[in-house]
C-alpha cells in the first residue's frame, strides 16, 4: 500500500479558494457600503476641482456619477484648461475665479480697475448725499 503525502508547504487549494472568495466578498461590501476617503485627506494637492471630479466618478448613486467615460474625460480636460468643471455647481464666484486663472495677465489689471471703479462709485454715492 502506497501513501501519498502532499509536499511540505503546499496549499490546500479548496481552502485557498474559500479564503479568496471571502476576501472578495468583503472587498465588494466595502466598496458598496462605505464612502471613499476624500482625496484631499491623502494629499492636500488633490483638493478642489480634482477632488470633486474624483468624487463624482466614485459616486455610489448612479444618477450622480458621470454618464460616460467621455464625460469624465471632458471634465478632466476642462480642469487642465482652468475652465469650470461640470462636477461642481457653477456659481458666479467660481466662474470668475476660473476666468481669472485662465487669464492671469488680465486678472491683475482687471481687479485693479474694479477696485478703482468701485471706489469711484462709492465716492459718487457718498458725494450725492452730502450738501454742495
């Protein structure tokens, strides 16, 4: 009668498959149920628009994610061109900030003119209420 022994250090394939299946199930449940870590907590360089783009791409609610890879790519292109991204609500302040980033040379001159113009308008209003 001949006895066959498994080589020392060999794996029980059935046990390995069971363990892998359990780990896969745990990973799926984690992805499904837990919110992903905000990108800026990993590195502050990833805050702002890039964090918003990634969050939208990882959104659990299908209706709030990008509808296609093309939409995601378009938002990344807008980000790289300092244009407003679709993933973020387009407030006036956000759009003005993006415009200033795209037009840095104009930004300094334009803000100076606005300050002077606003001050001039203020003096006009103050002057209007004073007796001559």
